[in-house]
C-alpha cells in the first residue's frame, strides 16, 4: 500500500490517502481575532461519520490522522474517535489550543501519538491579546503535563503584528515547558473563508517598518538559537523562516518578491469537515460532501470535481495557492516513508 502512494503523483486521482485531516468540531473555547470559527454555531462530527471514515483505513492505506477543529478537545467523544484509528495502527495527531490539556492529559497520553499546540505569545499579555482568553500559564502547564506523560509535543505559532517581536521568547518558553519542537507560520491575510468568514484579516499583517524590524529579529534569532536550529528543535531553518515570514509580509509592500510555495498536499491528504464536507486542504474550496450512508471516502476523493481541483492547483490556476501560508510538500521518497 505504501508504494501505491506514488501513483497519486502520476495523475489527479488518489490510489491511497496517507493523511486524513478531520475537523471533528467547529466549536472553540478561544476567541482569536484572526479566526471567526468561534462565532459560529457549534457542531460536532457524528460518531457514525467518524466510524465510517475509520472503516476505510485499510482500503485507503491511511497512516496518519490529524484531529482538528475548532478545538478538537471540545468534542465529547474525541478520545473514542482517536482510539478508532489508533487500534488500526494509524498514527494519531491532535491539533489543539491547549486549554484543556492539563485536565485531559490522561486521555491524551492514552490515545494520541503527537500533540500540536498553538502558542501565539511569549508573554501572558500578548497571548491574551491574540487569543482572547487569559490562559497562557494554563497552556504551558498542559504542555508540561503531557510531556511528562510521554507525549511528544510541538508548538505552532502564527506570527502576526502583535507577536512578531516575541519569536525568540516563544521558542524559549515552549522548549522550557517541554516541547520537543517549535514551529512558525505567518498569519493568513488573503483567504477570507479558511477560518470562518473573516472581514479584517489584513489588520494582522506587518507594516513595512515592522517588516524591517522582523528582518533584524530573524537574523538575531538564527545566531542566538543556533544550537536549537542545528538540533532540529526549531522546525524551520533560518532561511525558511525568512522566506515564509519576512518575504510573505514584505511582498504586500512590494519590498520583497513572494514566490508561491511548493506544495502537493492535495495529492496525499484530504480534509473532512464536521458535516462531511470535503476539501483538498485547509485553503482550497470544497468539492463534495460525505455522509455515513450515501458514499465512501475512497470514491468521494476521486470524483471529477476533486480531480479538477488537483489539476488546477498543479497548473497554478488557484489564486489561493499563490500566497499560501501553510504549504505541505512530500517528495516521492518522503511519501513512501510517511
């Protein structure tokens, strides 16, 4: 089945699905300014739909499942959903804001292989300003508790106007709390529907003056945290950070060119939302909808509409891809070894 993944790269239909991303709830207990999901009515993925997806692990060769949201830990049955896949040998990742980690650390240790925690500030004040909740210490305690329970933790920081000066400090507090690795990406400022119906996303971007300051911060960061970069405890290289942060923000002011990132995520993954809506990735539009009784994932990901979207992004015809902040690329060798 692993080598069937290579067939994905030869066309626009999928012979296997190494990575399944599930939005198991669109409820959220954060109040982030760059995301409007929390303003919408809460829905949870029915267990019947999760069971249907788990039933296709063998046929699709699913190796990884990412539980996301909303805040995935607000789904009352998220541990049961994780166990459905883990019992079949699937590696289960949980993407979370971390607010419920300390309280549910035992469940995390029992059914999660890797934890990805959003950490958008190096101080309580900055964290609260971005996340809309006073939970900075709670999140760090949750990271430490889960690390002590044997769970590998990665933190992910969405860099924006309020926190770019704290990039080095965020690495320090995350690693000190027990994170194995820290990662950064730029706040999306162009896609109006990826995280709810946003209206003021450009307010999070850096000004031209702030971009100049960011360049200095990143240069200093590469020197002050050289050991962490060499050890792989910072996911991106200094060169990549400059490209995905400085170049991205500067391009809006025509100070630096922005080159569309390399990405082939729609050729090895798919996103299933709470109601069965299917997307090729976080940022591309839906191409269909899955229900527990009317269709199977294997056929749904290979409809003409799905294949057309994959062909369009590969040919550079999707504007969303030109300024994507979250590209995911797998070489043939990496795809086989996933």
